[in-house]
């Protein structure tokens, strides 16, 4: 049988064997255990096969122009998980909350990851390809820790209106992604490449955004976490109004041969064609 996208999605609810596996997967994730411990967990190309899976969701109804509509209000909250060697192609994990989790050698291909809330998570050797991350919180801080993205590839994916605190981005690729309104905040960049159209993301020297109560026990000096923008390659990027805070040093950035600068309040805005 040819494993079409629809088959990969439907198998989790229509085929008895996969229905059983689905229950085991969800229960294992909730308990913070390793999926590899599930006896007989399906594999695909050497990776745990979660292609097409949809995490359980709760929907909220609202009235719009006299008609009731619904949106995904909540999904799973997962903590202290080690997610390794997993294929999430065609999955729907939108609105999931990941706290202090690690992702290693994981594929998100044509996946719906919109409105994720990632708190101090570690991503390493991960691929987001043709996937939706719109309105997600991509590594907001927990105390002094804000997680990292290392050797992560974002390819033809939607990162518009995403937000961060000050995670580390090291050896990452952004290729032909929608970055409109993407607020990297004080994310610390090193050895990264931006390719294709890069429209309207924001970079700062220090984190400004706050997503948790500013209580005495979790107050931090954000100026201790500095974005150096070390060896960042924009030479193959079509820079369409990229915002950098005025105090952010750009000596470590490589730009196309012709760039245009404009000052707007506390930011310098850059346009350039690759």
C-alpha cells in the first residue's frame, strides 16, 4: 500500500493496531517517558514513526457573524521529555506546550506546529521543512535559561509572528522562510545563514520581551545575555526591512554588496537584494 499523506493521518483513528499505538504514545508522552521504551513502536527509515499523528486537542467555540465557529484552545502540556530520532511528517501538534524538553534528530516535514509554547527547550539536528510555526513561542525563558537551536534547518517554513527570549541559535539555516513579524528578541546568533527573502524580522542585543510573572524569585539581569551576531551570513538574502536594535553590533554580519539603512525610533532597518 502506498503511504499517502491521508493514509498516514487516518491510520491513527481507523486502523486497530495504530489506534492502540496512539494511546501508548500519548500516555508515554504525558508521563515524560522515552517513546523508544514502547514495545513494538513503529519505525520508518530508522526513526520512530509518528508521521500523521495529531495530538489530542480541546476546541473553543465562538460566534462570528451569526455563526458558531471553533478554534484549537489547548492541547498537551509536556515536560522534561527527551524526543530523539522521531519523524513528525504531516503531524498536527499545534498549541502543544513543551517545557524543558530536548529534541534531537527530529524531522518536522509539512507539520502543523502553530502556536507552540516552547519553554527552555533544546533543539539539535532538527529539520522544519514546509511546516507552520506561526504565532509560536520559540524558546522563551525559564529563569536564566532560554534553551537553544543547534544545527537546526528551517526550510520554506512559516515563522511569522513567532516570539523568543534569548535562546542560542548556532549553525542554523533559514531558507526561504516567512519571517514577517518574527521577533527573535535577544536570541544569541552564531554561525547562521539566511537565504532567500527575509522580510521584517526583529533582532535585539538584549532581550526585552517578558512572558512570565516578573516576581522576585525569577528576576534576572537580561543584559548578561548578549546577542553578538557572530558570523551571520545574509549575502544570499533579499533583506526586506530587517530590524536591528541600535545598540546591536553588526560587525559579525555579512551583507549583500548594496544595502540601504534607515533609522526608525530605536532600530536600524536594512534593505538589500542578494
